C-alpha cells in the first residue's frame, strides 16, 4: 500500500525536510560502507522509497538497520540532504511498530536499568585494580535516568515485540 | 595548567581499562588536570540509543552535561562516540532555545537545569589545537622513529561536521600530524577514511567482518607496523575481532592496534608494563622493539 503522506511525516523536522531536495544522484550510495559490502542497504533507494510512499514496506524492513552510522552520506550530499540523520528518523518510526534489532533493544534495556551501555563486571573490576585504577569509575544515578526515560516515553519502545520480528522473517 | 572533567565512557572503563590507564598517564605528562565525576551515565551511545529515540538520547546526554556544569568544568573525552553525543547535544542545546526549554522541563524532574556554560573536547582535538604537535614533541623521550603507522580516525570524530565542526569531516589531518610529531611516519592507504564496521556487530556480522577485512588488507599492503586509533569501538573491532576474522576467512592478519594515548605514553618514556599492553588481543611485543 502506498502512503502519499509518508514523505510529509518524515518532513516534519528540520532534518527530515531536507529529503525534499534529493534528486537521486546516488552520491550517498557511493560513499556508503554498508552498501559496499551488502547491497541490501542502499541509502539512495531508501530515500526514493520514502519519497514514493512505501511506508509499510520500509517500517517493517529489517534492512533499514544495516547502516553503520558513519555519516559519510550526510557530508557528501550535493543537495544538503541530511541522509543518515533523516534515516535515523525512519528507524525511530520503525521502532514504534516493533521493528528493532534485538542487540539494539537489549542496549536500550541495559541503559534503562544501569545507566550504562557496558555495565561493570567483577573481572574487569579486578583488572582495573591491577592497573592501579579504581574498581569502578562510572556509578550513574540510575533513578534519574529512569525518570528522564519515563518522561520521553522510552520504555514502550524497548518492550519485547519479538513476535512481530519473527513474522517478518 | 588546564582542568577538565574526564569522561572515560563505559566501553573504555568497563571493557578496555588499559586505554584509560594510558590516557591518564598521558594527560599527567601533558600537565592536564582531570577530575572524575562518578555520577556520569553512558553518554549515551550514538549508534544505539540514538537510533531508538532522539529525545531519550538528548535528555540523557544533557544530564551528563549538567553534572559537569555543576562542577564548573569543561568535559574531555577519550572516545569518539561520547564526543559526538556530548558535543552535538551541547551545541544543539546552545543554539536551539525551544529544544533547551523542552529538555530543561524533563531535567527539572530530577532537579537539574542545563545552562550551556561548558565545552566538550576530544582528547586529540585538545592536543592538536591547544597543546599543538610542536609542544607535544617536547614531551617525547623515546621517539617513534622508524614506525610506519596507519592512522584511523573513525567516523564520530568529525561527523556530522555541522555539529562537531573541527577537523575536516572527510579528510582529517590532526592524528597524522600528531603521530608524525612524535617521529613516526604516517602511511597512506586505501580505505583509510572508511568506517570500521563496528556499529553493525550484532546486526550483520558478515558485513561487519568484510569491512574489517577490507581495511586490514590495505594496511598490510602498505606494510604498516600498526594502526593507531582514537575510538574504543574501532579498537574493539580492529583488535578484538582480528582473530575471529582469521578463523572465519582463513586469513593471517597480525596487525597491532594502538590507542593514541598508548603511543603518546610510550613516546613519553612510560614502561609497557605500566600501561597494561598485555591486555591487547593482538600482541604488541615485537612492535615495541622497532623504535
């Protein structure tokens, strides 16, 4: 199903609205490291599909997650389209319908529970002491993080929606 | 003497503490005083949390900025990811009053307020701009003469340039000039500015390893002695996954990966045992005999 509104939905932010300047030259694909090694990820084509309104396909497509986030496309675009950041916004919409890689979802859970992406471990604590460092250097105020994440409705985004992911296989 | 809040970041702190060790020694030798703020949270990760929610990323980064503001200290980071997150957020909040108001409304719930009166710097940025390669050279006791180094900047050191606005986003020079100031030769190689692929680990392992292979092949072709990095995600990919790549593709790569902090500390005459270089996955012993 085609959604002629999808382009407008993406264009709602300052970053998103740069998509309207795209003339499909493909310079973004030329610099894209993900495209170089896996043709399932093509930033030019993703932009084209947004413009054409392939909303349902894109929001449930796992391949939109193959970006390495290097931001090369954003720097080289002759039209000033903020490609990588605009595609982050596509991923935010995909997350809302449960299309999120398990590794990223788990990171979200870890962060919301510990305030860290890589929490400390006993083994690393010992290694740190061996090096003459404090056993722990990052001890965040987890309560604050939880309150802040609640404020921005983060928790519903990292609920386990694996059923959706599996039906997309 | 300059004074900073040190943002170690959770990858270095809780996975590669030897990088933190060399970094602290290097800063001391450069007369840079750093303070720890244990309450810092994960920056958060610009390749993870940011891809889930822009709001969550911004407000959590602003929380870190508030903690440093309360101490009246600029932030110095050892990590590209932390640098991108904290500097981008700082710049955006300083220039977007609407966003600032929104973020402060959330921060008020935890008794914080973002004011916008500190700066965020990457340790290489500070060495290059404020200390300068010439002054760095004066602290060198054991020059890196004869070392052929393949430098690798990673992605989040200069991009997006609209927010980070320091070195050239596509052809940066600061790292090359810094390693050359210590006596080494920076060698050119293909794929020098291409992403290491670390961010798609856990999503597309095959592509992740292909990007690693592409890079290591080119570094081997120009016979570099080691790769010098400034980002723990690149370090994790290049050092930690080299053996995995070898076993999967039958390759035989054995290229040492040095963090810039380690190279500087070594050049400043610090002993290898003190730096914990034995924690590298690819061993560096032979490299140390070359200079």
